[in-house]
C-alpha cells in the first residue's frame, strides 16, 4: 500500500492522542501487519519504522519513478502555475511520472481511474539521482519549525533532517539517532577536524556541520531548524558529544 496524503502521521498507538512516532510521505510504501478499527499497524519500507496509521491515508499506486528534491512543491490540476493546487508535496515524496515536457511533469495519482496532476519538472529527480553536496539539502530546511516526530517540510525533528537531506546522496538511512549513530562512517576523533558533511551526535540529538565551525540542526531550543556555531550548542547542552562522523 502507498501513502496518498501529502504526509501521514504514524502513531505509537491506534489513537489520535497517542505519541507521534514519525511521518510517512506521499508515495512511500508500507507493509500492513495488523489493524484496529480505523487504523493499520504498518512497517514503513523506506526505513523499516513501525507504527499505526489511519486507513484513509493509504491507497494503491504504481511503482514510483521520481522523488521531490526541493523543500516543498505542489501538485497542480493543469500545466499552469495559476491553476488549482491539489495538495503539497514535501521533500522525499515519491511520484509516478508518466511524461516530462519542458517545465512540467505529468504525475499519476491513482492506478485505477487514472487521475493526473502536474508538478514543476525542476522540483523532481529520478529515484537514483545523486548529488555530492547533500548538506545543501539540509540547509533548505532553515527556519522550518521543530516538531517531535516530524519528517515533513511543515515540521521536522533532528534525525529526520539528517535522514531526508542525506537521501540526496542516494542513501536511505535509519530514522532515529540511536540507529544513525551505528552507521559505518569514518569517525572524527578531533573536533578541529570537522568539516562540511560531518555529523555530530549527542544523547538523543544530531546536527550537521555546514563548515568547520557551524552546525545546522532542528532543535527544541529555537523550536526551528537553525544554523549556529557548534560552540554555542556545546555551551548550553546538558550532554557531551558522543560521536563525530564524516558522512561524505
């Protein structure tokens, strides 16, 4: 089954008031494991995350071909920027593209009664597209509100910032810092050796270095995604740095 909403909340329990675990993005696939009333218990195939989602947010789509590569885009009714917007697409959303003509890409929204929409072609790339400067994608989220469990360009948390931006490198990595810290990356032993693309882990938190001094992170102190000197983060942190890794 596929996500058919812009993003779909994945909860810890089949209740509206339960804790938000993560968010599933348009076009991503889930494996249904159980159900309870209006909820399915699923595994998100992108990162193997488990949780409860509302049944209404799932449908059947064909295998995706492209993904959204900008912070946020829209599905338009016609190939015209003044036409109606059907819904928004966050970075990482996956699309079935039928055809690309100049500025517009034709998107198949359902495999049954063939509903079609259009997205600006400059906002998408093929699923296997890779860029070297994945940190630039993290910087697109500057100012995005902090949201615990958020994995959407409307609101995001620290580990989702790393996961979504690193996807630009052509890699799907785990959702949470506790798993991300276990990735086989080169360890940085000396803080003076940090550079763009290095990742800093604290207890329950992660940030991305944009150069040798400054770090971008989605955080509850500013309640947004913010770039600031690493020294400032360290000075106010209750926890020591656990690990520094080069993700380049």
